[in-house]
C-alpha cells in the first residue's frame, strides 16, 4: 500500500507541475485553482506522512534507516506548501514556475522515498 501511495502522490505532483508549468508558459501567476491543486497534493503527502509514521510505529523498518526516511517524509510534506507560499510573494509567471518546480521536487522525493524504504 505504501508504494501505491508513493506512486499516486508522485503522479499528482507531476500533474500539478505540468499544470503550473502550462500557466507559466502563458505568463500567468498561480490562481485559486492552482492552490486547490496544491491542497490536494499536500493532503496526499499528509496521508503518506501519517502512513509512514504508522508503519514505523508497527515496527517496520526502512532499508536505508529510519532517520533519513523520516527526514524525506517531512521534506515531501513541506515541499508543495513551501512553493505555494513562495508563489504568493511572486504574483507573476515566476510564482507558477516556483510551484511547478516544487511539484517536480516532490516527485523526485517520492522516488527517493521508495528507494529508502527498500523498493
């Protein structure tokens, strides 16, 4: 289940990145709909964070260490909200670029989380 959640979160992050990249290519800032998309991706990351903590509490161990796994989980959870807040400060196409970059970073973090867990 954890691998499926990683896949869904990664794909959602890439879709958000493509959507915001499309807006940036049209010289548009992030809009309310983009923030709804960011909220959906953030909720997926929160579910993943919760599932990861539950797996650790049940005694399961990641292959490459608990500390690095928790650090990546927290980074994955904070990635898109941080990009969203930064896009509020830059109300031009560069705000959309920032969120698109945050989505790509989250997708890469998902791949790394899968590797750390032992996938």
